[in-house]
């Protein structure tokens, strides 16, 4: 397709340390290993598989509360049987083991600026950056679940834009800890007289702000990257402004590349206003890819996988993402015409963009069918040639730099991508043969 000079794609695996991620109920699929989320051997094997295929990184999503809006309030009964991002482990603690078993693949870890102290978070990320030899990235989130707010001692969530104002100062604190607290050359362990490090080269940061007072110094000596590779996924006006100021890679979801392009242009324009090179920011979009030998085989595979999806779990995810409980409506309610404007707007957007839904009634059943595989991201189903054509179209139309591939089954979806899709992308000159930097320091150098 089209362009003379083809862009080399960033390809990440999008995962979660839970029985299911964007695939509620698929833990029941015979070959799915979602139930192994507690096993370090499971994650090591996945990291090794993806590194052998030259994936850029594994990106771990995370949440700090359960999806309890649907049939609520504060009701997890629909969520728990579906394994809908519940139970869920903290992804940070497995990354050191995965890094030990690999050499070059990067690791993106989600962590919130709303429910953690910057002093503590900076220490944890420096630790993992040391242990991974510079292969860690931080996906910065401000959190969005009321259930998380309640469990962290708040009556309600901090107001949306206020969370981003807090996050902005939070980043300033971590920058001071990572970049300013220890001078280059502070550690001099080879000099037996001077001691391990020069105390004059380890400084307090004396941060005093509206939200944080942190004297420092940073507890960790400088890690290979100092500041981890910074990622962000905010789609609101405040989120996009924050991303344009701070993020090195930005995740965007959308049903069509035409719709995503507007967000890409907005972020790049805002980045330029901050004095940044807009082309230096990598824009990554989330996709579920179901690929097989032929288009027909891929469609049949998708339909088989979808039959294992959990309707109640999908509606629980909708409740958590949107804040609205669809159980309050009749089963035959067409949400394109519901009185609640936020729901009506969301569903009409899907109705106008989701392939194969023309003429369908957007009731609970249709919403659940749409969400139960791949969540609210785009789905690309077909042969390697069909999928590669669509990925090229996304790059050309939306100006994205790569993709976060979610899964219907783990590791089955990634096995199919490795077997069918990656060879076709390489044949077209769209995907690299090997890591640009081997043996570490890949989080930033491989992505930028």
C-alpha cells in the first residue's frame, strides 16, 4: 500500500496479570492460560516467546479496584465469575524475573499518581530499572474507579482534572529524584579511600509544592535510564495535554484510523507548543488481531472464541469504564436512543463505526458482544495479508507508530501473530529483524 518510505512499526503485547484482560470469560477456553497469571514461570515463558519474536515490549495494564458499578452499587458478583480483571496482581514484582530470563525486550508497567507517593514510586522504578538494565517504562495513570477511591480511604474520587494537576506536580517530584538528586559520577566504588559514593554529589531536592513536600535525596543511585521510559493513555482534554507535556509514547484507542487521526494531530500540536519535537512522540494504538491462514478461518476462529465470552463480565467492564449501570434498563432498550446523554453518545459512536453492526439494535446483548473480545478497541480479523493491509492503513491514515496487541487467549493470540502476521510484516519492510540495542537499555532506545 501507498507510501514510498515505510515506517517500521512498534509492536507491543498488551497484557494484565489477571485471569482475563479485555476478554472476560475466556479463561474457560480450553487452551487459554489466563488462570496461570499467578505463576512466574508463565510470565517468564511469555516474555521469552515474545522476545524471540522481537516484540518491542510487554505492556502491563493494571487497576486498583474492582468493576462494581453494574448491578451495583458496590457489587462484584457479575465481575468475579467472569474473571473480569479480578482478581488481579501487581505487575511490577514479576518484571525483574522476566528481565532476568531475557536480554532486550522492554516492560511497560502501569502505576497511578493518585494513590501512591512519588518518593516511594521513584524508588520502585529505579530498582526495577537497575535489575532490568534499563528496560522499564512507566505507564502513568491517574486512576478512574470509584472502588479504588473507596479502598484508599476516600469517599469519592478526586475530581478528574484535579487528578491531572496532581500528576503534573508528581512528575516534577520524580524528575527531581531521578535526574537531580545524584550527580553523574557520584558513585566511585573503585576508590577505596573515598568510599562508595561522594556525599557532596548526593543532594536533597527540597521540593515544596501544592500537593507534595519531598526533601529527598533519592534512595537509589542512578539507574541505567534514570527516568524510566514514560507512557500515557489519557484521552480527555486534560489527559492529552498532560501526555503532550510528559509522555514519550502515548496509547490511543479508536474504532477507525480516521477518528484516531484527530487525536494524534492534537497531541502532536500540543507537544510542539511545549517545545518538543512532535515526531519524537510515539503514538501506539490498541488492537485485537485474530489472524489465521485465510480470512474465513480467522472469522471462524473469532466466532468460536467469542462464544466463550461472558456477557455479564462484559457489562461489568462497561460499568467500570463508563460509570453507568446498564442493569437499570430493560433488556431490549436500544441505547442509541436512551435519555442519558453520555451513554447515548458512546453507543452511537460505536454504532456508526463498528464493522458489521449496520441495522443492529444496540441493546445490552449487542454491547456485550462488542466488548467481550478486545474491549472497546478496534478488532482486525483476517489472513496475514488482510491484517497487514489494515495495519498499513492505520499507519498511513492515523499517523500512528505502532500497536499494542491485546489477546483473546493467552498465549494463543500471540502465537498466531508470531506464526502468521510478523513474517508478513517483515516481508513488507514494516517490522525489524532484531533489536536496535541488545542486552539492555532498550525501553527508550528501541521505542524512540
